[in-house]
C-alpha cells in the first residue's frame, strides 16, 4: 500500500496495524511492477522504525531468494498491482519525523507502565 520512499515510516505515521514486504518486477514507474511474492506482518506496540526495518530487510532478502528460485524454475505468475489501493509518499518532513518520534516515545512509556 505504501509505494515510494520510507514506507515503514509512513505505515507507522498513519498508525497501520501491519506492514508488508513485496518482491516485484521492475518497471519504469517506481514500485509498479507485477508482484511475485508478498508477506504481511503485524506491527506490535513495541515496534519502531528500527525493528520494522530489520524485519523488512530480513524478510525482503528471503523473498528475493525465493523469487530467484521461482524465476529459475519458470514457476511464477506475476500478479498485477492494484494501483487504486496504494499511496505514494516522498521523504517525511522534519515536523512529521518529530511527530512520529514523540508518538513512539509515548507508546514505549505506556508499555513500561
């Protein structure tokens, strides 16, 4: 759903309940190619940009390996992306970053209490 830059930031900023990683074909338009594989993960109250980035990197690397295996076997069926269900965001502003940082700090305090 979050095409473009800093998708994990935007998922947290918009208080989403899950994030996903996607392996897709490359096209001229950013993040628009047919999907090979996807995985969705819940966002836990303890998550932040760092923990979700580690998760996305680890799982994304796994999807890349799976995708290469599928392509080598010729056993793949790309699925068209639903353009109407995605949003494109650029880099967050410093104000947006501060707002998210403050919200995540409050959440950490609530989790400890």
